[in-house]
């Protein structure tokens, strides 16, 4: 027979283990799944965003101020460096109240480190309209997907 005190002890051990796993960012991957890739932010000071991507409240989402320029820059670099490879990358981007990028990191890799590098470099320099919360500009994290299309002259944002 199990002693109730022993069960509480083991439950506490399991809870502590789960907390440590979450704090340390240790993830296990199931068969066929890619592990999450964390990249040191390209911008060194994440400022009010903090070190981890997290939801911050807002009424409106940030948008590129000039999506055509961002798209053209992504296509140009892909054409120069990796025209035959395609893939989808999702970045965590911290957009400041001024519309600049405070931090950017890979949420889901494209599978190609060169494409990931291109996306990080371009988005780190991109300009956004800032998000707003109750009518005032606010700093937020957003998920920014980028689709690289092999040998194409278009990148989908």
C-alpha cells in the first residue's frame, strides 16, 4: 500500500522537475519532429521586451512600413546566396514603440542556416508601424513568418 506522504513527496519531485525543465528550456523531441532552434538575438538589447518572447497586450498589430522593400531585400539575398533552396521560417520579433526591431530570434527554422541568417539580418533592420494598446504605441513580440520560394522572385511575408 502507498503511504499518502510518499505520494505527496513524489508529486513535489515531479512538479520541481517540470519547473526546472521549463526554466532551463530543455525540450524533448518526438520522432519526426525538429527541435526548436534558439538563436541569440541579432539585436543585443531587447529592452522592454525581455529575454523571452511573450504575449504583450495590444489593440493593433505592427505592420511593415514598406513590405515591398523588405520582400525585395529578402529575394535579392536569397537569389545571391541560396536560389535553389526554399523553406518557411518563423521569427520572434520584438517591435519597439518607435517601430524599430529591439530583438529577433528564430522560433521555427527553415531547415537551412543560410536562409535563417538572411531572414534574421533583413528583419533586424526592418521598420514597422508600432503596435498600439489603448491608442498608445507599445513594445510587443510578434511571430513573423517568411516563406522562401526556390528560384522564384517572390518571398511571401
